[in-house]
């Protein structure tokens, strides 16, 4: 088909919202269909639809009815939430992906984006500058589902030639919406609480270093990967992706440069064990070499933007 029509699943999520808007700026409002189980009550977007990705028949009808040529499959249950219902998480994160891969093979879908995560890493991987190719032994059902999803995406490319592309997202920090159910959620919550109450109780310990990325970099990486020439994409399971790594204590210090009276205390919960099983920093050389990935935001710049964007909400 000459007309590009994109479907975004999970379009009401932290990444999905911003990604949908960015894609519409590039391809036009009517060329990007936003789908999710829930939208805000005041949503009046004519190009958004209710879609339960576990309803295979409706999923297939949607791809057919809208002549979908590309899918950004952002719908997922995240790490912390996933531990509360492992079987549901497996069903949403993997079985729906398998349905989508099979439908894409059979229909007119030309390109598919699958978001993986640093949760695929575990105690078998070097935690500092984790290389692209390492043994994967994740310790959460979220990580297990994403690891398996990477293998299936690679299989469908090798076996059927389906153009599937993927990155392993680090923790994503955004001002547009609150995250829900992730182990890195503290890095968004802390900005809101700093402006609202001047203090924050962190569910991770002060020296827990994790890879992180500002939302603008994450969205740009996703779109740049999907726009890259097919010959540039050599890695078909998932690319390591990195921008910065920091601890809660370092993030707090960056906030204090603008809000000197801000205070933080620490009360680690079950998410500490999840964070301890993940990498502290990521080597994304492969993405940089193969399709030119380069981050633009560091901790200082990100904090300045986060506080500036959120300040009107609490002033």
C-alpha cells in the first residue's frame, strides 16, 4: 500500500500518549490510530478506538478495517504490577504479541515495533555497561515475557521476513503523565512531590543506580529506529538503548540545585529486589553504530525541563 496507516496499542500509556502525538505530527492525524482499553473521560479524538488486545478477532478486524500498515505495540503490564498477577501479565505481554505477529504475517502489516526493556537482564548479566549480547535470566514475569517476545520477534523476521524492530527501554521519565506499575516510577514521582510537598519518600535505596532516559529521547529513538533503512537494522531481537544512569540520591541532588529545601528519605519495598536484579548501566554501541542512535538529554538538562514543565501544575 502507498498509504501509511499506523496503529498504536497502549496509546493511553506513559509512552503511548507522547508517541501517538509525535507520529501524528509527522504523518498526519488521520494516519495514526490510537487504541487502548481506557481513555480520559474528556477524550474527543476521532482517531482513537477501544481495543482489547486479548480479543484476537477484534484485533484482526481493526488491522483490516483501518488498512493498518505499521503497528507500534506499546500495550503491556509493567514490572511491579506484573508481579501481582503473573499469568495475566504473560497473557497480555506475550500471547497478544504472538497473535499480532501471526496477523502481521498474514495481512498487509509491513513493519512492527515491539518495546522490550532492561528487565530482560538478571544476575547472569554484567551490571555495569551491560553488553548487547549476554545471557538473559530475568527475575520478573515482565522480564520473562519481554525476553520471550524478543525471541519470537527475531524468529518471525528470520522465518517469515516480517520487519520487526525493537529496543530495550531503560526507565522513562516524562512530565506528560504519571507512570503506573514500574520499578523506575520513582524517577517521575520525585519531581511531582518535590514541587507539591517539598519532600519525597523513595521506594528504592539511595545508591540504587539504574539506566534512565528522558521521554523526548525515548520517542525519538523509537521513531528513528522505525524510519531507518531496512539494511541498517542488523539486530532483530532488541537493541540496547541508553542515555544516562543515576541513583535516587543523585537525582535528589539535581533537584536541590533548583529547590534547595527539598528533602528525601528512603523506605525500600519489594521493588528494591527487582531493581537489584537489573543493570546499572547499558552499552548501546550496537544501536549507535547500526542506525545512528545518539541521546540528547543528561540528568541536569532533564531536571531543568521536568521542573519547568511541572511547576505550573503546583504553583
